[in-house]
């Protein structure tokens, strides 16, 4: 969970100026896409970290855990598809926000790996 906290704290300092700057490029859809990509990336990271902690803990890979993972992935895919289909968000903004989360996950993972 420490990686999740580090990713959230550090990515906010990048996301806020990026969303503010993107208002000048496309006022509505691009900042919303960046924010949506960031939020979905953070929610996905939180769910993944909880699942890993459950697998390493007393629980094993039960059918309930597998079903919940598949349901989560289906819900994420459906939400993204609906937002893009109805042109509520900009797909490039979404990819930018999601990529920022991915980069900070890699950076925090490297830092944690070096400490241990």
C-alpha cells in the first residue's frame, strides 16, 4: 500500500498542471480525459494491490477472488468504452492520464525494490 500512497502523492503534482494546461488546447474533453485516465489508473492500482495482499495473506486464489477480478476488468473496459463512444472524454487525454500513473508505479516500484 505504500506504493499506492507514493503514486497518488507524486502524480497529483504532475496531473494538476497538466489538466490546467490542457484547458488551453481543448477546454472540455481533454482535461476530463486526463483526469478520468488518472482516476481509473489509481482505482485499478488500488484493486491490484489489495488482490496481491489477499493472495499473499491467509486467503488463496479462490473462485470469488478470480470472479471479482474479472468483474472489475469488465467494468473498467465498459466504462472506458462508453466514455469514448459517446465522446465524453478525449482518448489521448485518457491515455496520458493512465500513462502518468503507470510511470509513477514503475518509479515507486524501483525505489521500493532498491530499499529492500
